[in-house]
C-alpha cells in the first residue's frame, strides 16, 4: 500500500505546480490588461485548473487500481 502512496506524489505535485504557475502568469496578465480581455483571461486559469485536477484524479484512480503503466495497453 505504501508503494501506491509514493507513486501518487508526482502527479499531485505536478498538478499543484502547474496550477500555481498558470495562476501567477495569468494574474500578472490580468493586472496589465484592461477591458474585455481582462475577464476572458480570468476564465482561462480556472478552466485549466479544473482540467488539471480532473486529470490528476483520473491518474490517482489508475494508480490505485494497479494500472501504473498505461503504455503497456498500446
């Protein structure tokens, strides 16, 4: 069981780092821009965060079910 916990660290870490990066990047862009682009750029990091979290949850489910190596299916 401990082996599964170690394999879950990387996807969670990468998800957190990417969400923080996009949040910081788009936060700076939002402060620099005015008008409609400001609101449009506010939606992008939220959508990216939701997608990253969904992918991370799916990967954790795969690891827990024992499908650590997805490439062996192809």
